[in-house]
């Protein structure tokens, strides 16, 4: 199943190469707000600089709503359109703003707590740092599901967060594998200045992971007696495998010659 996740994510991205580049270009421009403007605004005071940083982060997360709306269509084999992007920015906004706010609060708490507990130099400080580390790991592993869960399972922010954590805990090894795949995509993106695969590739990766994993729950809901048996992934993935098909390098680069 995980091998097909890699294959489908790659081909969905490849089939939408140009939209991915445009989305990534937009993201590069947007992310410059929290990366560049705070240092410019620092002349007006540290408070203004921090406000600009927070606002820039929230704007960046709002942009992600459009990115994930597009990725949802692409992973469902629907041709992406810019209307989908702008509708996604608007419809995802409650979730993206809360998500961005949590990220800001998490970063602020860590910036305060880590120096304080490190300075203690005793067992309590060490245990507190270990607790912060593992809680942060759990949060980051679950957070990768938030936006695709919003796109596929629920719109209520509370339920989105709950389902993201449940999905993470119930599929621990899969979740770690998805996280490692995300790290790999980010590492590859560094060599292209995040033009490819970039944030578009990351969104397709996470959307595909949730899309395929939800098949598990649809099947178990329809066949509760099979809960203790291995899942028939070949049958569950049949339609998607048929849609993705078999590709060749020539067919990928020159599809009109196949």
C-alpha cells in the first residue's frame, strides 16, 4: 500500500506539473512575508515586528487552504482550476487560521520553556524537556493530517483536530512513514528552491496518504466482522491503480507518443 502511495503521489504531481510550479511560485512569494518583512518592521519596534511575523504566518496558512483544495482535486483525478484555489482559501480559512495560531503558540511556548528548563540543570528540567520533545513530535505527526482531513472528512475545526490525532495514533507506523516521505520531499525541494516538488508536492503527498488510508475505515465500517483480519488492499486500491495505470519514462516525458 505504501509503495502505491509513493507511485500515485508522484504521478499526480507529474500530471499537474505546470499548476504545481505556479502554486509553488505563489507560495515562495507569500512565505517571504513572515521571513523578510519582520526584519524590515523591526525599526518600528519589536512588538510591531512580532505582529508582522504572526500576520505573515497566518497569511501563509491561509494560502495553504487553496493549495490543499487544488491537491484534493488532483488526487481525485479532477483537472485543477483557479476557482478551486480561491474557493479553497475561503472555505479552509477557519481551519487554516486556527492551525496557524496553534503553530504560533507552540513556537512561542517552546522558545520560552526550552531555555527555562535547560537552565535548571537538574532531573526535573531534563524530564520537562523530554516531555516537551515528545509532545511536539506527537503534534507534528498529527498536524500533517489536518488540512487533508479538512478536505476529505470534516469541516469543523474541533472534529478535524480530533480525527487527525486519531488517524495518527491508529496508524502509527504509516504516520511515521508519511512524515519521512514529507521530509524527503522538503529535502529534494531545497535543490530546486522549492519550485518542485515544493508545497504542491507536499500537499499531494499528504492528501493521497489520507485518501488511501480512509479506504481502510470505509471497508471496516461496511465489514465490521473483518476487523481482526488483514485488509484486502489489492481490492481496495484496484480503482486507483487502474486510474494511475502503468507508466514508462517515454510516456511521462512525451505522453502524445504513447
